[in-house]
């Protein structure tokens, strides 16, 4: 597993589908994960510090964990199978760890609320990430290169390894 950070949320140019872009903490590999509009909004709202008058689903989950004295230890993107990413949420409850199956989008939306670290399996990174050859300092450069990549790729490309 490699630790990741949220680099941003964007939209593919063809289908206008939201994509969360994760970046390896110790490198220049970027992992695009296609997600739903509600989950993209949930991630962006928290990253931008927006408040809602009532708790949204991921806020509710976070509050429930706090009230039950459980802690989200980490979330992990565990595999890519048949064009679908899989994830897990690891909670600590009463001194033991519990792993819960999740969609990556929900896991990431919860992680930003709990300040939990995000990880991705090496196999997922190898199979689906984009690598920049030099150190990335300019976010605009990444956005432009990523947009070029999105113009030429579809979720189905990841199933075959991006032939």
C-alpha cells in the first residue's frame, strides 16, 4: 500500500463524469477514480470548508463514529476489477480493527471528514495511475496534462491496462 493524498476533483471532458485525482505522497503518480456527482460534491464541500444547514450522509457517518467512540484509522483503494474500483474503511472499535467494504468515493468522502490517511494498493497504482517523469510543482501543468489524458481515455481503458 502507498499513501495517497487528494490532488483534486475534476470532470472528464466526454461524459462530464466527476473524477477524484489521488497523488502518491512519495512520488509523481496520479490515480484517477471516476465517482458519482453526489460523492464529488461531498468531497469538494469538505475540502473547501463549506457548511451545510443539516448533516450530509458522510457528516452523519463521521458523527456516528465519534459518538460510538470509533475511529476511522485509514481508507484504502484495494483493487480494480471489471472497471470498478474497490475500497475498504478500517475502523478501530474497542481496541480492535474492523474493515468495512466501501466504494472509494464514500471512503474518501469519509476520510476527509475524519482526517484519516488514504492508501492505494500497489497493484491498483501500477495498473491505473499516470506518472509524471519530473517533480510536479505547478498544479496548472498537472491539470493540463490530466485534461489531455482525459480527452483520450475512458473507464474501459483501465480494465485492459490502458492498451
